């Protein structure tokens, strides 16, 4: 999550032995202070550069100036320039943890998680009691699906600094992944108590409320996040998801469109949410158009290949659907959603053994997920396992009461198993008399 940068260095200037006049001392101090001032990135860059160009400056001071200039460049979206300045800061003072943390944050935003973790590890080695580093590394571990490692870092962050809101938000992330929605809401509430302006805390509490199907509370928190930062596309997506939960699809589409507008031509998350809304209102052709646009922008994005598989399966374009699911699983062999989607494709193709295997694999990763359970129930029903089918379907309906209607909308034929059983009976009779 992006947050106010707590690593900005405003350390005392080491004047050393190089001062030759009071005027030069005043000039250096002025440049130093303005280099660390985040109000105007252009002025910050200019003053950091002027400080760097001063004669006979100490390496420790130069390292801080390069670090601060990197942050200014990062704010201006000059990522290559920021990375170069972080690297120079490290060379000048290898003991300074800040540039490692700064570079790690960029790598994390680029999904270069191994590189990010290497830098976070070095930063933590240099500053083992800095709680914010554990919160940041925990997020990188979370993105790598190392949920246990992420939670350990979030716990450590809270232990080191109980009043640091970021640690509690990290705990909310971990608890959401565990589907411990009430505890997640409590963790996010603690973060909000510590920092009422922390927009991401409201977003995560909204997600927790959605998990508990507390739609009004979710909408209220998402609206607060939007109010705090109206330029963050993810907050509009969160509000749209909450409104979708109340079947307010018109408002959800409006939020999706706003997210798309904010992201611009390179973004995919807004389109990804909008195609889900189109699925909810059974406009599968529009959903497919959004998915295809996503894949033009990001050809190797696994979730989009999975969504394409799912929508094509609903549209009964089964060979194309299977190809898309296979591509998703080529990109990520353990992607549970794609296993679920391919299970549905195989079900529609009447390849029941393959469908059952995929649903079983999906449920290993997403235990008790209603839609995978119901899909597996349909497969078991088609295979004549009435008892197993009923157990899965009942469990799914307990989790999500509308799951049966959703599958009906998607073209699943719950009587398919009956016809399969009748066919098997007549086949056995034929084999008995004529086989």
C-alpha cells in the first residue's frame, strides 16, 4: 500500500571540518533543509542537486541528499532517476537503511518481489528495530503468497510500534486472507483510531465488512476512503464492489468507469472490475470486450486469462474457454480460480473426471469456497454420486444462498446428472442383454 513516506531523512547536517566561512555554512544548511522539504518536488530536486555539487562534502551527507533527491524524482514519476539516486546513496553510505527501503518500495510496485525482498532484508539488517520496514516487507511477502511470513512481519511491526497504523493495516490484510473478517475489521479500526486520515485502513475495513456481507458499513468506509483520496482508483473499485453487494450495479459501473478514467490507458484493474459487473448483469459480450482490452495492455496477466475462460464457458465457446484456462494455468500452475474455471469448462464438455480433478485442486487452495463446492456438486451429480453432490451443494448454499441461481444463469444444467444416470442405466441394460 502506498503511504506517506516515513523514511524522509531530516537528519542533522554533519558540518565536519570543511567549513571555511559563516556564509558557506548558512548556504549549506539552507540547501540541506530545502532538499528534505517535500512541498515541491522540483525545488527539492534543485536544492538536493545544489547540495550534492558543493565542494568537499562528507559522504554521509551526500548519501542523504541523494536519497532525498530520489524521493523527489519518484514523486515526479522519474523512476529510473530515483533508482539511480538510491543506488548512489547506497554506494556513498552502505550503512544507511533508507535507500534500500526506498528502492524496495519501487521494486514492489513493479512486482519485482524477489528484488524488493532482498532490499528489505538489507534495510532490516541495518535497522532491525524500525517497525515500518517489517510492515513494508510483510506486504511484499503477502504479494508473493507467503502469507505466514507476511503475518509474522506484521505481528513484529505491531510489537515494535503498537501505535504505527501501517502494522495494524497489515494485520487486517492477513486476517482478510484467512477470512477472519470480524478480526480484520477490528485491526483496521485500530489503524483508523491511530491515524484517522489513513485511507487504506478504511478500504481494508470495507473489505472486511463485505466479507461479513455488511454492505452499508462497507459502502460507508469505501466512501470515506474516496473522500480522503479521490485520485486513488482502488477506492472507487472498493466502493463499487460494496455497491454490487447490494445489487446497485448502476452505481458500481459508475465507480468502475471512474477507476478506468483515473488509471488511464495503461491500467487494467478498473477494466477488470467493470467486466465483473458486466458478468453480474449478464452482459457477457461487454465483459469479454473488457477482458480482451486488458490482455492487449497486459498479455501475461493471469487473472484476465482466467476471466476470459470463464466468460467464454458461459457463452458455450468451450474450446476457446479451455485454451484460455490452460494459458492461465501455464502462467500460474497453482492459480485456484483458473482450476475452478477449467472445472466448469470440463463439466460443460461432459469430461467429468477432469472436471472433478480441477474442482478438487481448486478447493485445496480455497477451502469451502461456495462456487467451487457447488460446481463440484454438479459434477458429482452428473457422475451419479447423489450423496456427495447433495453434501457439496448444501455446503455451498449455506455459504452463498444465490449460488444455485448464479449457476443457472451461467448455463449449468442441474438435471444433467439425472440424464447421465438414466443413460448409464440404459447402457447397463443394453450391455446385459446384448453386450
